[in-house]
C-alpha cells in the first residue's frame, strides 16, 4: 500500500492564480480531510469528507473548494491564491468516522503564494 | 466547543533524560485521545492512542494515560534518544462530531547527545 499520497510536494503561485492539490489513498478509507499547518497554530481543518459524494466545511474553508467523486481521491482547489494561503497542506484519511480510528497523513504540500 | 492545550515548547533535553509533555483537553462528549509525531519534512504519524478512561497507550517507549477526571493525556518517556527529536501533537476525536479531530499546537522536542 502506498498509503496517502500528495502532489505536488512544493508549489509557488502568484497572487490570483488557481491550482489543485492532489490527494489519493489506497486503503479504501471512508473519511478524508485537508489541514493546513502554520507555525505555532497546529493543524486547522479546511474541509472533510465522510464518503464519496459527501463533503463539508471545517474550521477554515474560505478560499478553498473540494469534491469527492471517488473513494480514493480528494483534491483541494485554491480558487484565487492569496499570500495568506502560504502554508503546508496535509491530506489525511481514516477507515471511518469512528472517534477511535487513527488518521493517516500524507507527506504534505508546501505552498508559497507571492 | 472542543479544544486541546499542549505544553508550550520548544523542549530541549539531553539524551537519556525523562520526558513529559503535558496535554489537557475539553470536549463536548467522550473523545478518543491521540499522540501524533512529526519528523522534519514529513507528515504526522500515530504514536499512540487511548479510547476510554484509564486506558494507557504505549509505543516505542512512550506512554500516555487517559485521565477523565483531570481531562489530561500527558506523554512520557523514561529515557529519550536523539532520534526522538520531532514535533509532538496531542489530538482528540469524537464520533459525534462527524469524526473531526482537534489538534493541539504541537510541542517541538530537541534531544542533544
């Protein structure tokens, strides 16, 4: 199993550009989520999905869109990049929404918006 | 709402020293508790977890006990190694909250030889 994969690993954008961060998992996990990690702020939930076709907003959803057309893939779209979106982005998945299930994290995408 | 408060870092220890990283939580329900570790340039990975009161999670010499009465889940290790240098995150998760997790801010540990 490859686990959770993310592409690209690094990205530099100009203000106003759009892009999609890719996330895929091969563990047949029901639950997937996107976080951003900023210095001293832990991980903040952007969007999450409890199954194919079902998505919902997390703590900091503004400026981001998601969709979940398959169990495996959960891309994150930046609509019009802003410098405030400079961050490290992590995708994570878990078997279910059960509180006792651990989350599996991808290696992250480091995004810089100029 | 739900929140996790971790001991502020950074923490610097000498090899073989005893480690404690404090974690307390507030939750609207009965959460499961987790410690994740993040090595430089990598994603988070599970270190240990506990799903009910008085459970002790353990892995790689690290331990944490779920204390409902004090709403705490402190991480301990008896003798740290240089290879334990990383960022440690305490987290809670609730099924009643659509499985969403809440993370602490992370504690950076540096172990010097």
